[in-house]
């Protein structure tokens, strides 16, 4: 890498770091850590529906041994100010946050639907989120499934405390959320299970 290219790369890293600081203050969970390894650092941000962040290459994800997107520094430089879209958003295929299966998110023939909370990046099959929102009530779950499939918006369970069912109050410390990165559950700080994490039932 010649000196001019190296300078351009350093400027790009500075820009990515500034973006990370700005997004930290916006309370968008998916932007704070890499969607692959769950670690922070220098991240590239998807401008698509998923709102996720990634380590662009092995160098940026070195601390967590992240597999990364394997985008070379030269390719990063070539992106410049161009919006970056991950493969899922490019091809409009997203994973259901419950079952993990890929489904079309294309508006003309959707199979998975995004939570309507503007800060949420999770997609769901209608039947999967119906069962989550109405556990033990198959009639209500099926009715919601049909409404979502017909285009009705919904808010997923990650925006209410799994214990008390109330929303987050960011200005009160004990009512701030701890949000799970592996399932659509959130807990107020005061409602977090007091047992060891190894004994938690999922």
C-alpha cells in the first residue's frame, strides 16, 4: 500500500470510528456490535432494512477472531461514500429471529416481516411471532399471523420486558433494558433473573 493509499485508508478508519460514536448515542442495538461476532470496534454499517453492523475484514475483527465480511481494505476505499448493503438486504432475504430460517422480505411476496419499531432490525415469520406474542393461545396467534400476512404492522416481544411486560424507560436506570442478542427477549435491569447465567432456562 503506497503512502497516499495508506493515508486514504487511515481517513476511512477515522470516518468509521466517528460513525460508531454517533450511532452509540442513537440507541440502535444492531449498530453497536458486529452481527457476526457480537463484538464492537471498527464496524461497517448496512444501510438496508436490517440495520446491522459488521467487521469489514479480519483486521477489524482481530480482537474477537471474527470471520468478518472479508472486504479488503482496497474494496473499502473504493466504497467511499457509497451506501453499503449486506447480502441479505441486497437479495431481500432475511432470517426469522425465532426459527433462523431465511425468507423473502421482498414487499411483493414477503415471507418474513420486520418489526415496526423504528429502532428494530428483527424479521419474523408471521406464525413465529404470533406464537411468541400469544403463547398458549393458538386462536389469537393464528389471527395475528393472518393479519401480519395481510400487511398489518406489529411490534415484536423484544420491546417489552419479558418479566413484567412493561416498556423501557431509558431515563431511569433500573427500567433500562438488557436485550438478548440471541432471542427476542429484553429485561428491565430490576427484572433480570438473579440466578447464574448457566442455569437460565430458554
